[in-house]
C-alpha cells in the first residue's frame, strides 16, 4: 500500500487507496504497528491457501459477509461456491472491503446478520452445536 496519498496514481487500486486511509491515518493507525510485512512471513502466507481446506469445515455452518463494492467480493463468492451446506453468502449493499471494518452503516447490519446466523445455528434450538 502506498506510504502517502501523494503517491497514488490513476492505477492505484481502490482497495489500496482505502487501505491507506484506514491503516496509515489516525482512523486505525497504531504506533506499535509499522504496517509492513515481516520479510520472512510473506512466503508462509503465500503457501497457505485456505480455499483448499473448505471441505474440512463441513458440516459446520459457514457465513461469509462481503460488501457489494468490495474488490475482494470474488473471493467471498468463491468460498460460497466451494463450501458445503450449511452455508450463506451475505452481501452488504454499497460497502467496500475496508468499509466493513468500521463504517457503522455497514458494520451494524453485518453484526445483525452474524447474530441471527449464530443464534440460528448455535443458539438455543440451533441445529449445529
């Protein structure tokens, strides 16, 4: 992600722009977080591909929540296609990936969906305990 908004170009992806304004500004920046990968961690991250493990989750319920404008929506849709039942893909209209972190108009309905999903599947009378 860019170190400053001044380094944005017309080719800077929206996710990186929003990431900058989230992680590199007082909105979410923390003095103990340099916002950099530890060099040795990137290969470990690249070697882990959670999509290959989706079948091991079943038959546990899977809820995927994504913003309708998220650059990463295609990953959420792929998880939904690969996951076994019970599963649900919940799209929050108008939200980007970063919006889902802290924008109340998007987080509030997502939390309501989480609550209903957990109550349905894990709460009193839920089928998967």
